[in-house]
């Protein structure tokens, strides 16, 4: 079964409040077995456009990735994030080749 991923590009407008979002999202991520692959490291945009922060989160499968996003725990955390950042997020199925 293919893994599931969240791929997120975000522009944070208030780092202090965004830190509270990170604390809050940890509850959902623990519950759904999320693993950070990329978490805001240095990046170079070679083509196109992106936001300053990139995050990639791995889940055991696509369905678990969706359930985490839809969960009450994550939606509570998202309420904190929504007022201090703008971004793009996709949930994508991994490739097993």
C-alpha cells in the first residue's frame, strides 16, 4: 500500500502564534502516526513560485493522511494556523514504483 503525504507551502505572518499551531498539531500527528520528511529547512526555488516554508509529512497510507486532516484534533490546530499564515496544501498518494 502506498504511503500518503501532506505537501505544504506556507508563508507565516506571526511566528509566535505559529509556534502554538505546531504545539497543537502535534496531538493529531501523534494520533495518526505522522512523520516529518521536510519541516521548513533551507530551500532554493529553481522554477516557478513557492512560499518561504515547505513541509512534507508522511503517513502510513493515503486514507490516514486524509483522516488526520479531517480530524477534530487537526481542525482545532488549523484554526490557530489560519489567522497567522497563508499557504497551499495537497494530500497526495505516494509512488510505489
